[in-house]
């Protein structure tokens, strides 16, 4: 099964559809104003194409002819756009716009039906797991908060694992056992652990988590040995843990990503709202992370300022895209984001720059 991977694939494909609609608007402008959008769409297309070609499981194969025709149409469209860019042919723009518009409408209808089908199937395709949570045996290690897990595997991810606190759960030196149903994600490669510290404001020191797939009887370990706390360590309540167990020859490293956020020079470019980012790569994503503690002095996200943040995560390998936004907590606030640059600590992979150059109201 590859249910979650299929969901991720559909989400990416829909993002591509939305991007093409936006790209269509750029075709009415001069040549130079839409080259960046063309390059971005080409990158997204390559990403989807990579997922299709490298995933051998049945869910993808069942729709292989559909995906193939979809990619073929997109490639043909992009070839036309490339020709438009290089030869500066403007007379075909209107007809090209109509072709793109009709294609997008057709594909969005098909994707909507596919998503509805996925939602029905995903509710039933689960596997029972045992989860053992080991709280460290040190002073003040306990918490009463609800613990949340996101499990990543080679077939996708499952992000709805809530370990609800029972009486005296997550006490220092204690092992708490849970049984949950999880969508089959294949061989796990990482686990994200978090909890809501706002209500209880109680730091938690997690030693490790162990999991067993009751269908295959395979067991996996996720070592932590860190605080999840606003008061200790790096003041983070989210930790990512690499998986260790059957089918895993080498643990993925936990790395730090330097995220540089460039607020633009426009009038009223700054913002006081809470900003969040999610970084996507070849190996999953970081999940939505708050950009709370800037390494630069002064207020965050001020006009013409660069703010730097550290995000720690299991290695994503190649960085592919980001999703960034804010909660609009300051009414009427508009933020002019120039760009975001992500520098991985792992020197094997290059930094990635994501231009925005627009207001986020």
C-alpha cells in the first residue's frame, strides 16, 4: 500500500495546477517577468515525475496511464512555453492561455474525484502498532501534556498519532504503552515528536520511543535523550528522531538548517504576526515550525531586515520547496517577503533560495 504517498503526490500535483494558473497571468507580461515562474514550474514537474518513476507500488501503477497522459500534456505545454521564451513569439499567447485553462479545469475535476476516493480508502487501510514511550529518569522530566507523533516511511507519512495522557503517564523513569492504528507507511525512517506546552507549561525529557508493527512483528527504535521544553536546551518542543531497525542499513543524521528570512524594502514591509515555515526535501518535510528565536538582534521581520533561525530535523537530503506564512495575529498587517535562503549543515547538499517578492496579507 502507498496511501499516504498517493496523498502527497496528489497534493503536489494540485500545487502544480494552481501554479500553472498563476503562471498563465505572467504570459501577458514581458518576457523577463515570467522566466522565474517557468523555472519554478519546471522544477515542480521534475519532482512529480521523479516520484512517479521511482515508486513501484500498486497504488501508483493503478493510475500509471492517467499520470503518464497528464505528464505528457504538461511537458508539451512547457515545451511550447520554452519556445515562447527563447524565440519571443507573442502571437500564440492567447490560444496557449485557453489551452492551459481548459486543461487545468479538466485535471482539477479528476484530482478532486481522486482525493474523495483517497479519503474514503485512507480511513480503512491501517495497521495496528504498539508504541512504548520512555521518559528519562531525571529530575522534572515528567509531563501531563498530550504527545503527538508523525511517522515517516518510504511509502509516505501518517500525522495523526495522538498519545492521550492517561493517569500518571509520562512520569520520570517510566515506560508508557499505547496501541494505535497507523496507515501503512512502509519501512519507517523518522519520527517527529511534539506536544502542546501552552496549556501545561511542563518541560518533558524524552529518552526514546520504541514501536512494533503487529502485522510484520518488526520493531523500531527512535532515540532522543533531549528536552522538549520552552525552558531548556534550545527551547524547542518538537524533536525529530531517526529510525533504527529492520530494513535500515544506516541511520539518517539529524542536521541543523539555517533559515535566513529577508523582509523587503517596501513601505510597511514588516510584520508582528507569528511566522511559520515547512521545509520539504527528498526525505519528507520538517513539519510546520514557528520562527520564534531569531539569531539577529531586535524585533523580527522588520522592514529591510534579515532574520536567521535554526531548524533541527532529520536530514531531508535535497531541499525542494518551502511553505511559509503567518497567522495574521496583528490585524491589518501585511508582510513583504523578499526571499528565504535555507542552508543545510550537511555540506553534501546545497543551499536553496526561494524568491517571493510579494506581500503576504
